[in-house]
């Protein structure tokens, strides 16, 4: 079975952030990272080439295959900041309505400008997701 490409590595998060040309995207990532570090009480680790993750959990599919992924993370992509809300958004309609401008994927929250979203709502989404993962899976 192939190993996942996105794994925690030894690369410097600071060097990665300093390499982001878009100053606004870089500062938005730092802002969200501060929030995530406070919520998870974990240090940032670069996963793969572009995800700054905090903590980790081990999941298992019905097939028995297991994997590891960050409890939460952020990636300063070109179009938007990707915030990893691994519990998904199914039960968070009220929070999402009051968040501010964003888009969602299955477990990614896409934010173009962190200053335009409600910071308390964003922190609540991250906190609820991390708490869910800690109840459901073994975490580190």
C-alpha cells in the first residue's frame, strides 16, 4: 500500500512562511496559526510542502486502513487561505452564517481575507472540530 504524500516533516514553518510572496496571505496565515496554537496547545509542523498542522490524530477507515492527519491546519494557497476543519461543517450552519465571507469544501474552509471574518466564530469552528477529533480518534 502506498504511503500518503502529506506527512509531517522537518522543514521550517518560518522558512515556508517567509517564502510566501503575498504579504497579506502570509500575515493571514500567521494570524490563524496563533489561534490554532492557542486552541490545540501544539507547535506548528509543516505537513507535506504547504500545510501548517497542529497536533495529529490517527484515523481508521472501515477497510482497516489507517492514516495520520493534523488536528487542524492552515495552508496559505494562492486563491485563499485554506483552514482545515477536519470534523466537517455538517453541524455548523449557524456558525458559518455568522462567520463572514468564505467558501467550504468537505473539510476545508476557504478564506480570502481573515480580517473580514469574525475571529471568535472562526476560533469556535476550530475549537469544536478539534474537540470532536479528540473524542473520536487517538490524538497527539
